[in-house]
């Protein structure tokens, strides 16, 4: 297929572009500057420079594609997450850009639309498993644009297109900015996650997330969870992170501290969400290489040690 990819040079976009190319697809990826365009050329993709909030320009850029893969996000650094203004661009990408891209799909007969979303929209379900039948928690104001973007894609499916929403867990990977942020916090004895130690966090290695995007090109339209096979408790997750990098055992950050930093979004970031991936596995044949964050963090630490401790 000819795939048009937004967010093609981000922490998720880079492994997605590699996975699509390895799968035999052609990729046209959006790049914001010359350096990012050069990276896409180097890996075998065609870079496209376009304003993601310019509907007509996006339509022209996507014309001729078989599938649109919308991965563009603008998540602020940890210390700015509590500022509503810091999420403005991110929220526009979730809604406004999604509308523009869907309009392009309708205009140019592009039948497949894959959109990145998150499992943080689910409510706290304790130790119970969460599948796609569990209704999102609509009370969290900061996540409403995410859910609005999902509904736009679901409407596209209702019109006869194939709209696929992938709800990803907490990303971790060698190319993630959050990995560097977590290591910096750990250097001060601060844990990168907050909440109760016995509550669950569902996560996914970015390479496994990329493989899920590749698999999403061949599934029926719908909403799917794409997470590790084994969600860990927050205590287990933090121990896996610390153990992989040879750190001393970290104390979980209290939820109150996160509320001071992340505001209302802290409710989603501390909820116990034991998310199941069976629906997507059955639909696509996909399975994560890393069963849990234990194996995933160990692989990341090994990769970064090989690269001199830096992102690829």
C-alpha cells in the first residue's frame, strides 16, 4: 500500500515507518524540518512538508494514498503537563487534524484510516481485566479531545470506510523522550510513575506498537486495545525499570504529587487499568515481542548501553 503517515519522525512514528517499509509498503511521511525530512529519506520513505492544520494542503498531500496513518501528537514534557495551554496543539491534532485527514480520505477515496489513541481513557477497574466493551471515563476533561477524535474515526467506519483506532498503553522505548525524563527523575530518587503500588499500568514497547500499526492495515474497522500481554502493577513496573538500568529501588510517587504536576489528568495516570489485548490479537494475528515491561525495559537498557546511553 501507499501509506501517508503523520507523526512519522516521532518516538512511535520512526519504528512505524520502519515496520511499514519492512512490510513492503511505500511510505510518505510528514516532516517538520529538513533534518526530519533527511531522516525519512535515509530510511527509504518520502518526506512531505505540510501544515497539519491546513485542510486543503493536507488533502493534496494525502492524495493517491491507500491508507492514512495518523500518529501525530504533541505531548508536553512532564513538568508542563498540568498546564492546559501546554496541551492545546496536542488536542488540535486529536480533533482538527483528524477531521482534515478524514476529509482527505473521503475526497480521494482512501479507504483505510488508522489512528493512535490511548488506554488512559478507561476508568479505574482495580484488578479486573478491561476489554474494548468497557466504556471510557468521560469525566476526565483533558481526555475528551482524544475521545472526540476516536468518534470521528468511528463515524468514518459507519460511512463504509475502514477506520481503526488503536488504544495504546503507556509507551516505553529506546527512542522515547519519556525514557530520558524517567532516568533524569530517577537520578534524583524520583519515580517516573505515580499511584498505588498494587494498581495496574498497561504499557507497550514502541516496537510492538509499530508492529500493531502494521497489523491494523488488515483488520475490520473498530476500536482495539494494543498493549503488552501482561500488565504489571505499578510496583512491578517501577522495579522492572529500575532493575533494567541498575538503579536502587525507587519509591512510587504519591498521587497527590502527580495531581500538582498534571492537574485533572492525574486521575487517568493513576487509575488501575489492567487492559486486555485479545481483541486485536484475534483480529490481526499480532502479538507483542515483549510480553511485559520486564522484558521490554531490559531490552531498552541493553540497546541504550550499546548506543552509549543515548536515543537512536
